């Protein structure tokens, strides 16, 4: 019987794809009749891959959390800048020659100063404060002054940057803060070596013993490997050029 091992460049997979491949393999291989799973090295490989996969996803979650934290920090800086821009615009109008313009800026300054040091508040307190400030600025008492000074764009910017921050912060990963630090690069390399050893073992044993366990395992491994290989090929394939009329 002619056995093949579907080619697959594991290193070409993204971190998420590599993790999903491991989960796919475990789910597929667990469908094999337990009565057939009597090979000690095979079972040892499966157990070790399961442990390594759990560790891998913990490291992946940490990477995602770090990326998420960076996005939140940038969103917070954006809304802080919006607050600063509003403040600078008020200062500019306060030095104008038009008394009505100066009076409008003075009234808005009184309101704005009640939100002093808004950018130094904690995340959630700042979100609530900006919401309150925007609501007040859009109220009947202040909206005409905002319109007169052509400062609507500053109010809109305050609202939009705050909404972006709240969406990011509200959707942040749920769970306790991680106390362990994971080396994603090392863990992925170790998992890749373990996986390669396992696949080569199954392939060699299928050829050497023609055992139903290894034949079935090889077929399942090949099905998943072919799927991910096809996915990579489709992503790297050049797109057809659009004909020019």
C-alpha cells in the first residue's frame, strides 16, 4: 500500500492558524475507536501535544491581550488630545476682539473648568466625564455658543474619540490579569518540533505496521494538513487582473 504525507509548511501558518490546526488534529484523532489506541508512544505524543496546545493558547491569549492594551492606550491618547484641542480653541476665542465671541468662550470656559484635569482620571471616570461634558455642550444652554464659535467639530471629536475608546475598553478580554509570562516564540517552536515528530512517527508506523490505528490517524492528519495547505496556496495565489476596456 502506498502511503503519503501531505506537505505542510507549519512555519507559514499564523499563530492562530497553527493553534487551530492542533485543535483540529486533536478533535479528529479523538474520533478513532479507543480500542485501537493501544500504542504507548502514540498516546504519549497525544498527551504531550494536548498539554503543549493549552500552553500555546495561553501564550496566544497573552499576545492578544498585549495588542488589545496597546489599542486602548492609543484610543485614550486620542481622546486626551481631543480634550486638549477643545481647550486650546477656547483660549484662542478668549483673546478675540469680538466681545460676543469672548463672552461665549468665557461661558464655555466656566463649564469646561468644572471638568478640570479630565485626562488624568481613570479610564472609566474619564469616559463618564467626557460623556457628561459633551451632553452639556450640546444642551440648549451652550449649543448656540458652540455654533457661534464654530466649535462643533471639537465637540464631535470629543464624542467620537470617547466612543471609540469605550468600545475598545468595553470589549477587552475578560478574565483575571495574567501572572505568568509566556515566550510565544519558544512555545511555538517547541510545539512545532513535537508536532513534526508525531506526524513523522504516525507516517513511519503506518508504512511499517499497516496498523488500523496509524492508517486512520494518517488519513485524518492528511485531511487537515491538505485543508490548511490549500488555504495558504489560495492566499498566496496572484489575483487575476481586471481587463481594461
